[in-house]
C-alpha cells in the first residue's frame, strides 16, 4: 500500500551493481528499489553501467560517460567504470576503485539531498570511506548490506596474494569501515556471525536475506515443462542436471565436468551449464577437448524465460568451492527452491547453504570439490524418481514459507524503523 503522507522517506542506494543486470547483486538491488518506490519511498541510485555477469558493459550504456535515467520510479545516476575482460586480483581491485573514484562527485551531490538513509551494498572497502565521511558530516543514517565477503573470498581463493601482512591490513581496514555504519546486514545467519567476528557489534547487525518472487518462479504443469525440454533437445527419460548462474572462481565448476566425465556411461544424465562468467571459456574448452557429449552450455537467459529454464531441470546444482562456502550465500538458491525441483548442494557442515538444504529437505548435500560423491548423489536421484519429486515439494514449500519477496521487504522496512528512519 502506498503512503498517503505528504513527506516521502528518502533513500539513497550506493552500489556498483544494479538493474538491468539479471543475476547477482544487481538483480536484488533492482527488485528492492522497485518494492520501495511502489511503497512510497523516494529513491535515488548511484551505480555503474550494467556489466555483470558478462564482464562487458551492456549495449546502450557507456563505461566512460555519466548518465541518468528513470527506472521503476527511481532516479538512477550511472558513473564511469573500468571493466576488465579477465579476472586477476589487481584488475578486480582497479575495477572497484575506478567506480569508487568516478562516483565521488555524484555521491557528494546526492548526500547534500539529505536522504533519510544511505544504503551501501558491498564491496565496503571501495565505497565506504566517502559514504561514511559525508554521512558523519551531514548526520545521515548509514546502512551497509553485505551480499558477499569479497575481500575474504579474494584471499581464500587465491585471487589476492597470500601475504599475511597485506591480508591483516586490508581486512583490518574493512572491519574498521564496517563498524562506522549505523546498521550492517547480511543475507544468512552464518554471514552475520562473520560480521561479529570482524568486530561489528551485535546491536548493529540485521539479517536481510535474499528473496524470490514465488508467483513468478513456480512449478509448471508437466505438459508445459516437457514442451520446453523438447525445445532444448532433451527426451522425456533424460535426467537434466542444471547449473544456472555465474561461472567464476567461487563456484568450482570444474567439479561438474569431473562428474560428467565419471558418468559418461550414463548418457541419460545430461548436464546443462547456463550463464556467463570469467571461467566459462576455459570450461567450454575442456568440454571440447575431452569430448564430454553429456555437457551443454547455454547463454544467460532473459528474465521472462527464467521460470521455464528452472523448470526444465530435474535436479539443480548449487556449486561452491570449499574455501568459499560461507563467504557467499548464492542468490540462485532462492529460484531453485521456488521452482520445486530437487537440489544437490556442495557445502560443508556449519555453513548457511548446508543449513538451508537440511532445513528445507530439498535435496542432497555433498562435500565441496568431490566429484565421486556428486556422481553418487546424481545416480541416486536418477534411480529414485519419487524421492526426487518429494525433494521438489519440500523445496517449494520452504521457498513459499521463508523466502517470499514481500515478507523479506517488510522485515527490511521494520529494521529501517528501528534505525530511527521515518517510514514512508
């Protein structure tokens, strides 16, 4: 319900990622802003041109010019950014800081607009200093939302060099910046615990999970589902195993190809890898070199095709490397669950992904980077169709009861009120 008050709550979103990016942080930022504007908030966005997950600025946008646009009721300012075509640690840092520097004059202008709250979405190391400084001077409430612990992931996955002094300095600075915010949130219980480990006080920490629109992502009737599978070239008896999302270092998709190699003798188990990312070319080259005929690739699909794509699968794969297990909570999980299909997740005990799969009873958990266990799980689900379907029912129930779009956003609104922000 829209506000009838004369004064609208003003929110400034500051993040490198935003719509029309179809996956990851940009997707959630866009959906959040849509909800806020529909519910009476006045929202301004400072962001970069869309580039993720292709790591290439989308057609119709420029990496080198400032631009403005209206998007679903919000005013959006896009700032120049350097987008590398390959992903070394230094290039990633230069990418982030190019946006941080180019956005400074725009940030100054919109902080003078005196928003009720400035919401900064990770990465905090690049974007936080100016936001925190200006907010302090202008007495503006600040909220940091951590979608990924990108600094920790960069060190633990070897993207940044394993230098103790460098790691101590950078992570110490990151923690210091985090503690300067009035509120700090993340998307899972385990990730909020990591915030505590970085010295953020418990009274500042909020849980702000990712959501799914369960009316947009839902199980399709069998006829419609089979029609799309046929379009994709699959037979009714095939077990379609789908990975859909970013193809980067954190996912460890080499394990999927190792598993596909082990299951060559079972051609009815068909692997589909859908999406874009910095490791996709290397993965495609390996499939070609090893002649893995049970593996196919599909480009990132438009939003209007997402429900059909997710319903095409018999089993969804949620892949993570061991060292990344609690640095990120994959955004793709919400759609997998809402589609009502079984999930196999590679996750260690005590991680957020492990907890969700266990609580939801949506599928099978296997250790990260273990193709033997992954192959065993797939064969088990292939042979037990009733178990597979029951996992799908549990997955859908969990999504509806715990991950609904409106319920998560109303919780966010309540947390804003506790921060002392006058509601829209």
